[in-house]
C-alpha cells in the first residue's frame, strides 16, 4: 500500500463515527414527535450508540492484535452495514435504539483498527501528522453530513439517513477488501485470553503518560459532544432555526474542526506534540467560558451557539490528533488494546455528557452553555495537571 492509499482508508474508517452521529442530528426533534416521546428518550439513540462504541473497543482492539487488522476491520464493516439497514427499517424507537447499539459495534471496530494502523505503519511523530491529515479529511463528514441530513429529513424523513449509512459503508468495505494489506506484523495469540487481556489493560491503565493524553482527549470529545447532542434542540426548538438550515449552522461550526487540524499539523512541526496539546486545551477553556458568559449576559442568538461550536471544534481538531497518537504510541505491540482503552474512555465521557444534556434541557440555552464551560475547565485542568507526564517514545 502507498501512504496515500492507507491515509484514505484510515480517513474513511474514522469518518464512520461522525457520519453515524451527525447525519441524523436534524432528525432528532422529529423523531421525538414521530414516536411521541420526550427529547430525553430520543437521546438514547445517541447514548446507546456511545455505550456500544465504548464497550466494544475493549474487545475489537485486542481482536485486531490477535487476528490482524484486515479481517477484524472487514468483519466490523459487515456488522455496520447490516445494523444500518436495520435502523432504516426499525418500526419503533426501542428497535431503533437496539439497532444503533449494534451499529456502534461495527463503527467502533473501524475506528480502533484505523488508529492501530497508524501505529503499525508510522513513527509517533509521523503518526500524529498522519492523524491530523486524516482528521482534515474526515472533517468533511461533520461539515457536509448535517447539511445532507437536513435535506434528507425534509425530503424523505429520518430513515433516509440510515440508508445513506448503509450505502457509504458498502463502498468503504469494497475499498478495504481490494486495497488494504495486513499491517500487524506482531500477531499475539494471547491477545484475547482473559488473563492476558486483564494484564495488558492494567499495564496500560497504570501508565501516567497514557492518561496524560487520554484524559484531555476524552474531555475534548465530551466538549464537542455537548453540541452534537444538544445543538439541534436549542437551534431548532428554542431559537427557531428551520430544519433545512440547521445543517448549515452545524457545518459552519464544524468547519472549525477542519481549521483546527490544519493548525495542529503546523504546530506539531514547530512546537512538538505536548505543547500543541496545551495550546488546544487552552482554546477549549476559552470557548466554554465564552459560551457561558454570553448566555448568562442574556445574549441568546443562533450565532452564539454556532460561534462557540466553531471554537470548540477548532480546539478539538488540535487536541484529538495529539491525544490519539500520544496515548497509543508507547504500546507498539498492544496498539489495538491501547486504542480500545482510549476509545472506551472517550465514549464514557461522551455518554455522561450526552445523558446530562438530555436530562438538563429546559427549553433555554443555559444548561448547554454551563455544561460547555464546565467541561472546558475540566479539560484545561486535566491537561495542566498532567503536562509533565507527556513523554512519547520514538
């Protein structure tokens, strides 16, 4: 494989996650009305997805260490295709939630393998740059996905988003089948044995340098998940943005992520991995505090939500490539397990955030703004407290 081919496959695998969450965001308020349920009940389609995504990574990562990246990736893509079709055909909210859980298993397998592929093929410094490039490409999904999702909702209803998931993954699976070569040169026959698995996860979890990158990365994802889970309700239901225009608002905000990944690539070359993460977490803090200050000052306008989303996404575009590479780099022979534990931690943070956003929604912007500010403080504080433990091997 050429580096360019591998880059596009990695980007395609990582793109499944934002497509799975962002493409149907404009449909969330309509799901509530169609099924006659509360916003908190609809949030379970996100919450159960997050649970499935997080838990399955603890298994799919070691599976790729045992059997190789290629077969595990193809199996995960197959699960995603079948479950996406089940989502599209679900006759009730309960069945939709169940299918979303299974969809998350396939999605997370693709994401874990993508992260492990980077550790297999590149040094930590080059891996961070490749991750930033892949993040630039995958930003197309959250930028254009909500726009497409809004029009799909207006034209065809919420099921259309899941049919799109199905067709996209079929194309990705075909490309992986034809182009992907095995990159794991150290297959571990003991990788999925329970005793060995516990030992490996205990060793990874006891490493301070792992958490020095994982904790800020998880909180950075929680910061953007605040907007992913809550922005459609506040923009459409509270601020009166038409459904077909919601996607444009979200896309503009997410364009900050693309800019953040481009900035990340420049900063990595100039100041290194650890200091780049410090810059990103500082921007996260500023964004969260600004959102809360504007809302508490009585400025409740769609531009406030979109502008702070832009800044939060920009910070995440800097934070997450650094966090993913820095957390996995010290574990070349357990890259799948390390990537799985990183992803599990990230999804735990997102689950707590998404659940809280759904429960705390009161028809105003204040709960969303205060949640964003709180996460910004925690993110900056965690990065500052662990800044001396960010040692990454060559």
